[in-house]
C-alpha cells in the first residue's frame, strides 16, 4: 500500500510539474489494463489513480485556462507534418534528421525494429510496459496535435518515451 500511495503522489506531482506527464500516466493505465483486463477496475490499484486525480483537482481550472489560451492564440510550435514525426524517430534512434539518414543507417534501423518485433513475441509480458511507455504517449501527442487543434508535438515533451525507446534498443 505504501508504495502505491507514493506512486499516486508522484503521479500528481508530475502533473503539477508538466502537463504531458499525463501521457506517462495513461501509458501505465493501458499497461495495467493489458495485465488485469476488466478486473483492473476491481483492483485496489485503480483507487491509486483516483487518488492521483483527486490530488490534481485543484489545478484543473489552471489547466483549462492554459490549454484554451494556447488553442485560441496559437503556440510557438509549428504546424504538424509528416516530417516532424519522422524526424522524431530518426533523431531518437539515429541522431539524424530524416532527410539526412544514410541508406546503411536506415537498414540498421530496420534490422533493429525486426529484432525487437521478434523479441516481443518471445518476451511479450515483460516488454508490454516499455511498449506502452513508448507508443501510448507518442500516439496521444500526435492525436492532440492534429487539426483543428494547435500542434503541440515537440520531441522534448516525449523524453520519457525516448528513455523507454533506449531501453527497448538495449533489449
């Protein structure tokens, strides 16, 4: 119980620090849904997420004000584009802009992805959290960056996903 309460406090503090911490939180929920299925809502672990939300409630008006201001008046982040997303992956894996990737680097990247897919079939359960921490935040940010909303896709906002990607590469 003590560790779950500490986790709830850390989730709430993370949200107070940066709104995009919510994507990591959502990734954890998706992971637990994979593990427990519908029983997750019957588990005591679900109450931890309720506790986190309750601790964050006082800041909800500030969140709404800031998000609506960004959506009305624009934001310093440029428009969403395919190159922005492809640059995210090539910069994360290959440390290059997508237009500067050499053929041999792309082949290396393709081999790495194929190896990971092969490993994920063998060690599926162990890799689910890493997969959720990689995929859920990135997909969520892409979705909220699509028109008619203002783009908010900035690679540094996905640093925790990049850490999960580095762990996947290590695996």
